[in-house]
C-alpha cells in the first residue's frame, strides 16, 4: 500500500514537471515570436493574434498547467535600431502565464 501511494506521488510529480516543461517551452516560443516580429516588422505586436496573422506563431498555445488560453500580456516601450536611426516602438514586449497556481519551484506560474 505504501508503495502504491509513493508511486502515485511520483507519477503526479512527473506529470507536474512535464506540464511545467511544456509551459516554459510555450513561453519561450511566444517570447521569441514577439522578438522576431518586433525586429522584422519594425514595430511591436499589439496582441498575440498579430503574431498568428503574421505567421510568427502557428496558433496561440494553451497554458498546459491550467489548460486555458489565458496569458498575461506585458506592454511597454522599447528602442529599435533601424539602420542609423533609433525608433521607439510601443506594444507587446513580454508574456506570462495567467495561471494563479504555484509551481514546483514554489514560485507562481504567472511570474515565469
């Protein structure tokens, strides 16, 4: 019985770590798409849908931990170098999980 409980705990832990790895990958992919869009389009996206329409993302991923398309978007202003000119662009510059749960590292997913 103890073995069964231990196996259940390890399995649940394995599932959580797998979902966390998928979350990190989804965030990395979206952040890379934001950076590429901003660089190549010479303007910041205004939404995740902009990234899909411009083919920088195939689709907006679901948060694998909370299983929803619920992302916290961060908008800001940054400098973009165009040739010899410096241009300020405003728009989407980062994305975070919208999941209020806490990860295995004891940090809320919405701070990842």
